[in-house]
C-alpha cells in the first residue's frame, strides 16, 4: 500500500481549470496509484462528501466553489499490452496528457488518433466525452477502461458496449455520472493505418499543402495547424475549447430550417442532420462580442473566453444568453459540451 499524499484544504483551483476561473475546493489531492485512490475513498471524513475527478481541467466550468473532494490523477504512464504486424494495444494512465499521447503514437507510426491532435485534457476524460474531431471519435480505437467505483472502492472494467458512446457522450455523463473514477484506458491502434480525411476542413488543408496521399504525421500536423488558427491557447486566454455541442436534429426539422435559411451548413449524422453550433452563434451576432470579462472569441464563435477576471457565473450567464438567442432565431437547443460544476 502506497502512502497517501498530502490532502489540501480550501484549495485554489484557478490553475487547475483552463477557463481560469477562481474557485476553491474544500479538499484537494493529487493521486498517482490506484491503491492510494481506494484508501482515500475509504477515509471516513470523505465518505459523505461529493467528489470530483479533475484531469487537465479543460472541459469544466466552476460556477461556484466545490464543497467536496477534488481528486487529481497523475498516473501518466502507458504500456504496450499486445503487438502484431498490423495492430498494437496500449493501456494508458488516466493522467496522461492527451495531445502528448497522440504525438507519441504518431511518432511511433501507430495510427488511429492523429485526427484528435491538440485536443486539450487528459486520457481519463477522453472516454467520458467520447472526444472527437475531423471525422474521428475515440470510440473507434477504444477497447475498454478500468475505473474505481467511488462508493465501494472496487475496480470495474467497462468495454465499448458498456460505455454507451454517443456524440460527445457516454454512460459516464448520464446513468453513471459521478459514480466512477477512470484510472486507465486501453486503445487498439494500427501500424498500417488508412487515414481519414473525409472532413472538409482537413482535406482542404492537405490540398493547400499539396499533399495527395497523407500519412498520419501529415494528418496530425494539418489538424494542429487548423486548430491553432481557430482556437485560442488557454495559456494566453482562458477557455475550454468548444463550449457547446454541434446540435443534431431530425431531417424534418432541418428541412424546415433550410427552407428559411437556405445557406445553413450541415452534415449527415446517421438518420439525422448535424448543424455547426458556431454558425448558429455567429448568425445571432455573438462572434467577437464581449460582456465584461466574458466573451465569445473573435475567430471561433463556439469558444467562450475569460478575458481576465470573469467568474463562473459570468461565463454561464453569457452562455445562457447565447442559448436563448439561438433558440429564438432557429428553434434549436444548444447543449453545453463542458461539465458545469454548480
């Protein structure tokens, strides 16, 4: 059994969320080993307290202080479980920085996650959100994960089917929300990978570079270049990346919308239609607009930013105004992609 690390009281979370919101945790602890986590969860003083797993803090908005225990996992190692001529299976600690993992895999020639380059956050948060970008989602390479059940401390294994992955969604955001702490994730990657360049912005960027038959490194580089041109760096200005999900609506509802707004961009999503939330927000006049220290980024309407001293309430107030205006103009509900802690 590893010794328990220091547990801090009234801990400032400003440097632990990329929106840069000043909030406090009643208790805060950084954990590296699973047995430490299990021992921590058994401590009587924490049994009845709410618990929050915090990785890179890139997908969370603190509207208020957190009157419970914030657990920050630091296990960032990954190992090779199985390797063949075609595939490689790796298990990654929940604390591993996602983009660093992508770069490691690209460098080794392991394909499957290159389209997900530069997505902020940690490995442990990736399956909760079923992160995705440029035509690829995590579930495509996901095998299973391990998690510690908060109430019992037992280790549970969830395969792909049990995770109930959906668009920016999983069982951990719904039925099992707040019940488990993910400790590691197992992925299956490919050595002779056929890249996915179906996403228009990506194929255009590769064409611009004169690349006709891209490898995973070229796809990753193109994705990074696109994201850097559109999305602000949290080190420069507080943000959580995309604040809202792209809404998915029925074909009937879309046809009605298209009749009124013929220029509306759209993409197939199974038997439904996906509409870019950024376009809806931009059409409502929010792009580049600022309300105090909360604002919408001038280059990307999907990103809400903290210009300095905005509170979580300021950010949430702006988000609700955006939701209301999009609902009024288009009849479409915008759903936050970030995890809102109130």
